[in-house]
C-alpha cells in the first residue's frame, strides 16, 4: 500500500472515532439537537470523503478530472 493510502485511512479512522465520540457525548449530555446533527453530518461526510476505497471509485476520479 502507498503512503498516501495509509494517510487517508488514518484520517478516516480519526474522523469516525470523532463521530462516534460526539454521538455518545450528545446522547449523554444535554445539547442542542440542530448543532449536534450538523457536527455529526459534517464528520460523516468528511470521513466518507477520506475513505481510501471511496477515493478509488470511478465517480471520485471523474470528479477530480482524472478519468
């Protein structure tokens, strides 16, 4: 595996960890629902975009103009 793949895999893992941590935090503590939903949505989108498998799809390559 290339170093870039390892890097994005670690970034994805950190983002999913943050997502789960914040989800559990928002369940346990009183928070504003819309703010928590926004944070969770942003974290999940960033984690999906950082996923090495997602970055190898044809859709991602077309989006970047590589194909």
